[in-house]
C-alpha cells in the first residue's frame, strides 16, 4: 500500500488536492490502482452503537468487525464528478444522535455477495449494502471505509495494473476503463483495531480467514485466496506470545484434497488461543497455501520464500517441499529444485509427483549440458 497524492487528474481532483490518496488493492481479477478523494461530508455524523441504547459516539471510524452500511455507485463519465451515474434505491435519512437503532434501517448481518472474476467491485452496485470490515469481500471498498466517517462520501478511480502475461486484469463489465465510482458510508457498528483485540478474537479471525481462503481457492478466486491467507498470517504472528506450551485444543485429522493441493487440515472449532504446536502447524499451512497461490499467479520468488518458511516451520510438510521445488524450477534454480524434490521423496518414497518432478529436472540438466558441450566443441574445433 503506497499512499500519496494522485499522480493524474480526474474530475475535479488534482495532484494538489490534500484529500487525495492512492494505493494498490487486490481483486479477483488481479491488482488495481485506486485513487480516492473525499467529495462530501455530513458534519456531526458518528458511529452507530447498538450496545449503547441506540446512541451514537462521535469521532469514530469503522474498524475490524464493523458492520458498515455502504453504497457504491458507478459514474457514467469520469469527468462528471458531481452526480452518480448508476445509483438507485431510496435515499437513507440523515442520522440523528437521539434516533433509535431500529429506525436507522441498518441490517445487522453482512449482505452475502459472491465475488466475480470479471469485476473489480465485489458489492451490489447502486444499492445500500452491509459489509463486515476486515473480511476482504471488496478490498477496494474496505480500504476506503477505513478512513471514512458516517455520512461521508468519496470518489474513486480504478485502473488495472499489469499483472503479467499469465494474469492480466480481467475486462471489467461494470463500465469502461478506467472505472470511476463513488463510495458512501451511511452508518456502522463499533469494531476493534487489531491491537485492541483479545487473543481469542484474533484466533477466531485467523480461522475465518483461512477457511475463506480455502473456499476462494476452490472457486478459482486465486487472488482472493492469497489475500485471505495473507490477512490470516498478519494476525497469527501477533499471537505467538500468547500460545501455550501444552495442547489445550485437540487437533483434528487432516483432510486431504488432492484435486486442489491445498492444505486443508481443520483448525480447532474452539476459538481459544492455540497451543504452540497448533500455532506452528497453522502458520506452516498458511505459508504453504500462500505459496500455492503465488505459483498459480506466476510469482515464483514469492512462492519460493513462503514455501521455504513452511518447510522451516514444519520440515515434514510434503506439499511445502513440492511447492518449493516447483518455485525453484520456475526460477531456473535446478540444484535447489532437485534438493527439494529429493527431500520430498524421503518423506514420500512412492510419490509419483516427486519422482516425475525429479526426473524432469534431471532431464533439463542433461539437455543443457549436452547443448553446452556442443557449443564448446564448436569453439575449439
């Protein structure tokens, strides 16, 4: 994430606009550059606090776990910045400080919305939607909401980044590129910053992100899966000092899913703080799963780094050694690839995948040696 002033001008936003920021977001179709500027503020608005007799606390912004009532609207023309182009539905009345919760019309559960490979915005366009901040339903919208107050609206410009020849950003279906939209926050429930969470709450979020990553991977949303695993790792590393030396949570039997190759051992259903053993295993699985995603996204250097971390955390993890070998092979580091595949064969002597991988690497090396010999013979003939 690289905040800074917008380098381009769009609408009425100029590089001198102090309220303009830019960063990179993850979508199902790849990476997108987001440029944002605030366009409207309703003074005196605040966070909805259903646990405080319907009163509103001033000066708050959404945090992790906040249920946010938000509306995202496309704009028909990126140069027409004052009127939304695709907004529909009824306007919600301004929030009053003494207004009961029941009258605000805020749904207290997140709106279920499937992520789409052909979209950069994974929300219902033009309608009021309830998002739970931190789940990563729409990285673009959530990143905007983190800095907004209730009643504020901002304008965003989305530009697809070059994700490589194997992973171009999908052609969006909501409008022409670049995509311009408005994000409006009506109200939200209280949440917590990561440092405010209890260890048990953090562990619950880790479990949730890991399960969501697996579901996204199986649906083909590899970018989304990588994002979920990364979110889980960021929270998990903060739990290290809270782990216990003994297993207070029984470990579940690992569920193998050979069709995806994803680590899917069940996390304890109990949201207690994990034991040291469970912590290490979970961290290794997350690094291994992230490595798998990065292999599919043609990011071999990152895949190698995460697979190596997984093997260090869990030397007996066969899948991590296989992914490390694949990443090294993609990077043309054949000796390291052979060592990884040999280690895999030590763990699984009858593994057809390991035998084939090692044979392929040896064949490539033999072919290269033969070609080198031919060139040398020509030089000295």
